[in-house]
C-alpha cells in the first residue's frame, strides 16, 4: 500500500512539473503562476505547495528530469568522445529516433529562455542549481579534464545546439522535419568546430 501511495505522489509531482512546462511553452513566462499550474494539473494550490515551494522549482523539476533523460543517452557513447561531440550525437540521435524527446529538447530550449525572464536581473536559483548539477555530471564523465575546459565545452555546445534549434524553429516553425533539422544541427556544429569565427 505504501508503494502505491508513493507512486501516486510521484505521479502528482510529475504532473505538476509537466503542467508548469506546458504553460511556459504555450503562454510564456508571465502566464506561469501557481494558480495556473494547479488548475492545469487539476490540483489545488495547497496541493501544489505540498510538492513545490515556487513555480521556478516546478519548472526546475521538469528541466532536471528532461536533462536526466538526455544524459542517459550519453551512456552508450564512449567516454573518449569529447563533450562537444557527445552533445551533438545526443541531439542527432534524439532527432532521428525519439519523437517524445524531440519535444523535450524544444521545451528545454524554450523554457530556459522563459525562466531567465522570471526573475529580472538574476538567474533563478533553481536554474543555477540545475546547471551546476549538470556540470558535476560532466566533470565525472571527464575526470582527466580541467574543469574550466569542461565548462567551456558545455557552454559552447549548449549555445551551438540552441542556435541550431532556434534557426530551425524560425525557418520551419517546428522540429518535425527530422532530416532537415539533423542537417542544420550538423552544419551548425561543423561551423563552430571549424574555428573560422576565431580567425
């Protein structure tokens, strides 16, 4: 019985986090209120606060789960592959083989931009914690690398991926054209890898 209760709690928590993400993607940062999230998740605001202290925390939960799912894909990539190349491979694998995660990548890109707007003048603590958590995972994967090198590789790959996704969304309005999106990602990463912008 306890197991069922815990499963229901986990499902409610996930539903609240997903509702926050859906609102952020559909209506923008200003629409992400505790009341709106609770209504979308079909729970009371009191129930919301039983699980999360703030809307940012709910969004952070969604983002963490999404990043965790993407990181799981890295397990099949040799640790000798650079972080920059690993992120490109994860993106391409997701684009080609995982329709649900394609939507997650779009959500990560969109919500990351939305959350930055929620707390004027500073990045919310939840986003800082999420970034640090991800970097710690990267440091563990590349223990022989200087931490600054890993951090720069992550930032470069993240911005390169964001540029490719933004370019595709502006061009086609969606991420459904997988072949086209794959080529755009490959081209964007290749341009950065070529180093021509630093000449």
